[in-house]
């Protein structure tokens, strides 16, 4: 009796897996492309180096620390490329 229940349970589980599995058309669906909303390369911003931090100050940006400290995003330069850094 236990063997029959186990067989029927296994058969039911396999059947459910086959019925509810992924549809083949969805397996290779690509996500929709989203346009970049914001882009900034920081090349027009003054930069700091080492412990000399120059805060990011760009039009439309709000540079604020919501934690307990006072540090904010700063502009740094490496290999003639400027970037924003927070540490």
C-alpha cells in the first residue's frame, strides 16, 4: 500500500513539473531596452587627490550624507579620468 502511494505521489509530482514548467518561447526572451536617464563623466568638475576631497557640485545634483557623518561624494582623478567616490 505504501509503495502505491509513493508511486502515485511521484507520478503526480512529475506531471505537475511537466505541466507548470517554462514555456519554450520564454526561455530566450530578451529584456526590454531602457534608455539611460542620467549620465555624468565629471570631466568638468574640479577634483581632489589623497585626503584633499572636493565635493561633487553639479547642477541638478544633491550631494548630502544621510548618515551620521559629514562626508559626501567627492570627485577624484585617476589616469586622466575623473570619477565620483565615496569612502
